[in-house]
C-alpha cells in the first residue's frame, strides 16, 4: 500500500519537530563553545529544518491552488510573494550558504555556516513558523 502524499499540515508538524531539534542542538553547541562535533549537529539539523520549511511552503502553495513549483529558489520567491517569509534575500542567502557548505566547495565553511545559523537563520525559521501558524488558523 502506498503511503498517503504529504499534506501541508503534516509537513508543518514535521518542520516544527525539526525546528525544536535545531534549537536543542544550537543550545548544546553554545554550551560546548561550538566544538566541531556540535557544529556538524547544528548544520545537519538546520539542513533538515530548511528542507522541511521549503516542503511546507510547496504544500501550502499547492493547497492554495498554485501549480507545483520546483526548486528552492522559486519556492522562496513565491513564499516571499505570499508573505510567508519576511526577508526573501536572506532566505536566498540561506540557500547559497547551504550550497557553499556542500562537497563541491573545498574551503572549510563549517564554522561560518554555524555562526550564520545561530545569528540569522534560526530566527528566520522561527519567523516562518509564526507566519505559517497564522496562515493555517
């Protein structure tokens, strides 16, 4: 039997769970002076949380009758147009930072990405959660 396709509400719940895990990992990282082991945990949690945010946005747009959108950049632009996110440019920066951290880049970018997550991206994900709660009520 095929599993049911994800819906907006389920995606949002998964996103919220991932966001909580990200918050826990950020706190642990701060307690341990952002040792490399904790940086990796923060980055992995962030990547999952960001992917689930994009999936939630895609499902929300589909629920609103919009055609399926492929690609994180297009989803981000549409999320900004729908007032699901506050700062479209910063969300696009989030995508670029994730690409920079990928295996194609040889420079050590881990610490900088971790600092961006702590300084900017976690707050942006919290704002997205708040806006999605408002839209879903």
